[in-house]
């Protein structure tokens, strides 16, 4: 980026640093000569000192007068050179003082220097090295940057974010965990060229201020913001063919400008009810509900069980003696009879997928989960560790992968897992309750990929697509797309009504609704902190064993989260989407309308041509 052009016109001008001109080589050469000469003097002085210490001083007869002895030997020589030593020392101090003044104090105190400093290429490079590159969306339009510099009325250069809150979780601030800003531009002044490089005419690129083009679609990101306004939730939109992240947003969000203030940061961090600093798309765990049936269906096809029929009856399904009965959403009144997997997915039959989970068993569920990037652990305590998963990302550096690393979605498939546990996992409950919106979007993306591949998500346009796993055959992926198409277009599809306008617009889609109950704490409406009650434990004699504060959980009114997964258009999907709305109720009523609106927006943006 040319800083001079920026200061004059305040517009982006992406460009690497070119080869230093010939005019700069002369002072650089003088610098090398000075440094080399000074190093030679130091070396000679050290050699002389070593040599002097090794040479034995000739003995001076003791009978000579004292005045004579003082004039003999090295003492006399040192006394003769004393004036020269002081002269050399004063010259050295003067020379270094000169350098210190012009390097440290002149830029602030010397008006003449300030007026002429713009001509100093070294000064200009140093100024550039402290600036970050401009960030553009996938269009690369220089008139619509996502992050750039602007000079305010006071003449100060400031970083500007036109979509401040819309991209806060992706960009991150200088506080807390690093986001893209720190990951992309963390190395800044370390690449400044030294005199030898200038003399040799070597070109130098500053990674710290190279402009970056993201895969994010500015208009689609803004549409996601508008759809989630006033809600708590997240949206993730991917291109299943190459892994491009087209939109990723979490609501509530925060302002990058506001968190420059430490007090504001502390207040936002303490708000555990809204958690505005947490990216729900990457860092929040949710019970997936029926959207996990997509994972179970993939596991069934991988295991060759896709043609298996099960019975959904008014009596419900008992996975094992003494276990709770599993009904469908409407209870005993919802009966589907003996059905296959396609109709079970269309009507979102809990009993079918509970029985499928039991039939598949832990090993076959584990295999499918691992292919999708879901961690499979032997015990619940291992699954709850919440480790980050940077390896799922396709990024130019490890820093980028770490900055965007989601919490690992997990299931439990150890030896202690019961038939009832497997039944719950089959339809997205129990040990399947640790999913992130990104992970569920990836599950939809596998079905949407024409070759059945899971592509690593990427957010940098200059990074080549990478495959995470070959999950399905192209034929199986096509079959699964047709099954997902029943949810939005089939006669009994749970999202048929919501996607009527999308179908009328000529867009064939696939999807999966989901609804899940989650017990959450009771929060203080003023502070956003969880309410607690003080507990005291006593022994049989009434002595206090321990005291602690217990978070009050709202067991009587669990939060009902709404989900929707979507792929569009069905013939060759360009979108794979996951939408979660906390407390939204049924997914067909809360999350599916958001997905439908985003599909229509993508149509308007030209994604389906």
C-alpha cells in the first residue's frame, strides 16, 4: 500500500514495496562503511588489549630513582596516549549523540526535519510497517472496504470499520483472543529492509500491511445481520463446493470502537446472559435437535443401512427396559407407521432416527462423526473439554487457523454408552448436545458438495481450496440432496410452507428443521450475570463442611432453540447454511424464515446464475 497516496487521497491502493531506488543506495553504502569501520576499530582495540595482557612487562631495576622508573615501560606509553583516548571517546560520544538526536528527538522537535522527513524512504517504510493492510470483501471493490484507514478532522490516522458490529467477531480487537486483524497483520515492522538489502537492490514485502481480500460477501453478511436483529443466535453460510465462507454472524455483537475502552470491555465480558464477546457461530455449544438427523442419515448411508425400515407408533419407542419412552414431537398422537429413511427425514420422525442410532451403534456413528470433523470421545468428561479445532480451517497461516478455530463439536461413543444413549444421539439429543453452528453448516455442506467431499472452510480468497475428508460418493450425495429437498418441497415437509416463496421464485432447495430444549441459568436483568444462591453443606453433627454459591437453573422454563440447515440450489448448491435462534421456538417458525430470506438475497446477488 502506498502510504503517501493514502495520506493524500485516503483511498486504498494495494501494492507491495518495490525495489529500493538507486538514490537510496548511496546513504546505505555510507552506513555500511561507517558500521564496518567502527567494527574494525573495536576489533583492533580488543586484539591490542589481549596482546598487551599476554606480553610480559620487562622488569625495571629497583635501584633506579623513582622519577626514572615512572618514565619507563607501558606506564609511560599509556600516559602519552591518554589524551588521544579522551579525544576518541569524546568524538564517539558526539557521533552517537548526533545519531540519537536525529533518530529519536528530531522527528518531534526539529521542524525542518519534519518538513523533509517524507523524502526519507527509511522513514516512510517505518511508517508503513506500523499500518495494517486494507481488508476487502470477495468483490475486491476498493470503494467498499471492510477495514481501511482514514484521517480524521484532527489529522490523526484511524482504522475504520464500515461494518463494525457485523464483522466484530471475525476481525477481533486488540483485547482478548486474536481475530483476523491480529492474525493477518501480526508481523509488522520485522520486515524492514536493512542497509545491505538496500545496497543489493533487493525488493522487500511487508506482510504486516499487505491488503487482504476475504471470501465474505458484504451484502450477504449485512442481510444476516438484519435477519438476526433483536435475537440471540448465529448464521453461517458456506459455498459447499470450495469452502468459501460467504457470511458468518453472531448476535448480539459488539462495537470494535467501544472495546478500546477497558471499562466497556470488562462490562461486556461480565454479561453472561447476552455474551456479546462470544462468537456463537464458532464458540457456543448447542443441542442440535433434529438437524443432527442429517449426521445420523449420513452414518446410515455409510453403513449401508439406508434402506432399513422402522415403525413409528403411538406407543413410542423403548430403547431398553426401564428407559424413558421416545415419542415424536406431538406425542402419542403423532404416528407415521412403518417408514423408510427418506420419509422419516421429511417428517422429522424422532422414533425412526432413535432406532437408527441404536442399530448403527457407537462405532459406526463414530466413523461418520469423525469424517465430518466431529470429535468422538469415550467419556462425557473428555467430550466436555471444549478444545479448539484449528485444523478444520483452510488458512494461509497457523495464526489465521487459530484465530478462527471453532470449539470442537463432540459426541460420546465409549463402552459405557447405553442403547438409550444411542437412541437419544440418533435424533440429536443426549451425548450429541455439543454442536456449533459452523459444524452443522459443514454437515449440510457435505451433502451439498457434488462429489460428497467436506471442504475445509476458508476466508482468504488467495488460498486454494482444500479437502478435509471424502465423506460420500457423488451418487450418495445426490441421493441425500433429494432427501433434503423433501423437507422444503415434499408434501409433508416440515419447512414446505416457509419455503413456498422460494419455490415460487424458481429455486429448489433442501433443508432440515430442528428444535431443542436447553436448561439455562436465571440471569439478573440489569447486570446480565447468572443469579446464585448460597449453599451450606453440613455433616451429621451439624458442622459446616463447605460453603459455596450455586447458579440457579431455570428447570421449569427451558429455553427452546430453533434450527435450520439449508442447501441451495438443489441442482448444484452454492449455499450451505446453518441458522440457530436461541429461544426462538420451533425451527420451522424461527430459523427457517431467516434461511429462506438469505436464499432469496443470494439469488438477488447472482449466486444461482
